[in-house]
C-alpha cells in the first residue's frame, strides 16, 4: 500500500468549486469596488489633488454614498 506522503495523493485531490451564489456574490462585490474606484479617481482628477485633506475625504465619502443609491 502506497503512502500518501510519497504518492502525492493530497496534492492531486479535487478542489471544491465555489457555488454559483458564491461566484455571483464575488462578481457583484468586485463590480461595486471598481465603481467606487472610478468615482474616487474621477474626483481626484477633476480637483487635481496631490494629497487628500479631511474635506476631500468627506466629499469622496459623500460621493460614494450617492453612487451606492
């Protein structure tokens, strides 16, 4: 009988595929993150910011809340 450590059986074991719901949720979360990134990039580009101030962070937060509605 072969030893599991010498045959590498654990390395070739099938990997559980995520469910449809898990994949759908991941795609949705990634999409929302990309949208939020675009909103922040657009704000920084239009205001020409070199450093984020407290006011800029508040404005970006408000924009993200609006974009999520």
